[in-house]
């Protein structure tokens, strides 16, 4: 047909951020304002079949969260996106392959700290999608006196486990920080969370 094709989406990238697997792209140059996008993916288990993503059909945004549609977190997947406007559409543009288990990028957990008598109870909550909660996420916790470089480490705690610290001998301002960890081929880690500081055994 003599129709001009729509400009294809650019910079199509499958990336992992904060425990999620997300396809991102930018509009092709000269895209009309009403352009929408449709995404599909395929996995290495079935290379001949592109699978529809119901929540990423005719969307206006330039990203699609694929985490919970992935059929298997241990298999590489590839995604593709096309632009649509009225009767016109662009060619599909494909991303590279990624595997959740190997490529997932972690975010630091959020700490919840309770001080009772001579005990500190620490819980870590993770910004996880429900579909990946069952994977074996862990966290490392650091405790140190404010201003000191000397950190006590509590490593490889399972995500749902509380770390209980005896604070009988601790007096003054103490800080806690944690990072998420996950074992794929090697251990991978998030950055450490912002320090959370508590005043211990303060007589006042």
C-alpha cells in the first residue's frame, strides 16, 4: 500500500529494576500524538510463539512491566513492541534476551525497627511483585554506633525472618542499614538502605 509506515519505537530495552523486569522504549521520531503501543514476548522454551500481554495492548505509556507474565523465571525471554495509530502501524522492534533469575536487579529493603527493653527487633520488607515472593530473597543487616566505622554484620537472613539483637551493652545512638541479596550463579546485592538510627539505653 502507498501508506507511510508509522515510525518504529526506538531504544527498545528489556531491563530489570527494583525486582521487576520491564520493557522500555522511546517514541519514534515524528510519531503522531495519539500513538499507542502493543507489546508481546517469547521465551526460549517456545521460540516460535510471540505471546500477547493483555495489560500492554494499545497503551500510551512507553514501558510495560512483564514480571508477572513471565512463564518461567529461569528461562531467557525476549520482548517486542510496535506503534499503532488509527489504521497505521510500525514494524515490530525486538529487545535483547534477558532472564529474570540471572539479570534481576535488587532494590534495598525497607527496615522496620522496634526497640523493647534490651532487644532490637528488625524486619525487612521488600518492594516485590507477588509473583516473585516465593524466590529465596535474603538480606544483610549492618549495625554500628553513629560516627563509628565499626559495623556488626548479620548476613543472609531470609526475607521474612526478624533479626533480634541484644542491646544490653549498647548505649547511645546506633544506626541500622540493610541490603537485599539473592543467589543466582553468584550472590548479587542491592545497595544499602538509608541508615535508620535509634537511641539505646538512654537514661533521661
